[in-house]
């Protein structure tokens, strides 16, 4: 098969492959970029595989960077773009069920493709758009099937993360997993415990933000993947509540983790502890905490001016998505309007600061901070106008009393 209308990214990179070919070697676009092109999806990364060894690539191009030369990967710098180019290779000895103990460079594209995870990812394409399909990946792509290349047990023993990738691709692409590959998931699920949390987290988020996360979660439960890794087992009770939902409005990692927190009944401190075990950033954890706080207030009818002030439009929309997913009523439009109608939206907008209060006679210290807090609350709740003179008068009157 030949792709007649190549995406602009391939057209820009084609001269790099042609230069490798002109030097007497083979070069192909490989993996996800070929798959996504055939599916009509936007490209994220361009990966190139070649029969040229790293030293030979460096001899062909003036500007290269050794990004993973021990595994055969060199970045070629061309017209302001960087292209990761990896030598055809075979791999052996996966003692940690993730990375090969030994990498051997080869000259055969067939040897390289047969080590890949799934048939839809074992596709290659030359710079002229001609697709190399040695494992019926095109057939599976057209049928919407995730199938391991060769023996699923071997592929999952080589890299146990591939099991999470299988269910993630099923969710992202709305594909089904073929029976032999599902059997491989079931037999090898315990190996997922060998994989670093950070790797599982990336795949889990992509799964939860895919087209069909519910069937993917059900499959994880049926195959034992859901209980295989400690971090997944810890959130399994909440995830099982999601296996029957009919609407899935989650679009951000923060909403994913807020749903996880809510369905597992975590409080503010538990969110911090549990999400740190997933190696999530402090900023993301704080956003999840804020979304969960607003969600709980909305569900109990206690969203007053101060709760709204502590939120943001992002937080409110996130809480709304969580409520929608869990089948609860939430008037997002009214909630957003309540937030927008606040006289101020952060402390920086308060018309008085600590320095001005000190000049007015207040003493530095905890009492000053308390005075500012009281003024902020009074402005947010509408008790006082956000006007400097009025706020100073209120603060000094309280001080005198």
C-alpha cells in the first residue's frame, strides 16, 4: 500500500530518510506515526528506524545528538527539527520485565519489526509513502483489533508495561483486543507489579482520557491487571464504581484524579498521600484537592461566596465533569456566574495591603494577618466595598475595639 497524501510532518522529514538511503542504507518511518497517519489522526512524534549503525548516521549528518546511543538512538538535527533515528535491532534478556539486558544492531527491518508490541505498531513506511506490513497490521487496523506481534506471552514477558499499553490503546482507539492477547494479559498480569509507578501512571491517564475507558477498565478487572500493581489495587474500589457509567466527560488529568479521589472517599490529606505514591506533581495534587473540595460543597449545597472565591473556573468545570460522570446534578452555568460575580477573585485585588494598615497604626504580627483576612472575607461576602479608605477605617475601628 502507498499513502498518496503524506502529512506535512513526513514531507519535512523525508529528505532525512532520503539522505540515509543515498548513503546506501535503509530508512523508514515506524510505529505510532505510521499507525496514526493511516487512522487519519494528528501526529505527535516522528520515529525513524534505519539499517545504518549510530556511527554511520553520525558520519552522514553534520549535526547529531547522542540521545540513547547504547540502544542505537541518535537525534538528527535538520532545519531546526530533531529526528530520533534508531538502528534496526534485536533485544534479549528482560530481567526487569521492562528494559532489555542486551541490544544487538541488525541490518534487517523484519528483525526490528518483529520485536515490537502490537501489529498496528509494527508498520513501517519509506519516504515515498510505501507501507511495509509484515504482520498484517493493516488488517488489524482496519478491523479495529489490538493483537500482539507473535506470541503475546513473549511480548508481555519482554516488557510488562505492554499490558497497560494494550488496554490503553483499546480505550484510546476504540479497538478490541484479540482473544489470544487477552489470554496473554490474564496469564501475565502479575508482572505489572515489576513496572515503575511513573510508567503505569502515564498509561492509566491515557486510558482514562480515551474514547472507551469503561470497557478498558472492565477488561483490566477481568484479566487481573486492576489488582496486579499496588497503586492500581489501592484505587480499584473506586474504579469499579465507574464500570457501569454511561457518560464520560473527563478531559484532563486533574478530573481523572479527582474522580479517583471522590470514588475512593479520600479526604484532603489522603489525596496528598495517595497521589504522591503515583508520583504526581504538587501542582496537580493541589488542583485535585481544590476540585474535590468544591465538588463536595456543591453536592451538599454549601457553596457560599468564600467557597466560590477559593475556586476558579477550571476548578468549577472540573467539579462539574466529576458530578456529570457520577450522575449528580450540577448547574455549571450558575456556579460559574456566582464565581464571576464576586467583587474580587484573589487577595492581590484587595484594595488594601499590610503596609497600608501599618501606616494606619496597626502593629506588624499575627494580628495584622488576621485583620487582612477579615477584610478579605468582608469584601468577598459583600459586607464591605473594596475601597481603600473604607477598609482602613474598618481595620482601625476593629483595632480600637
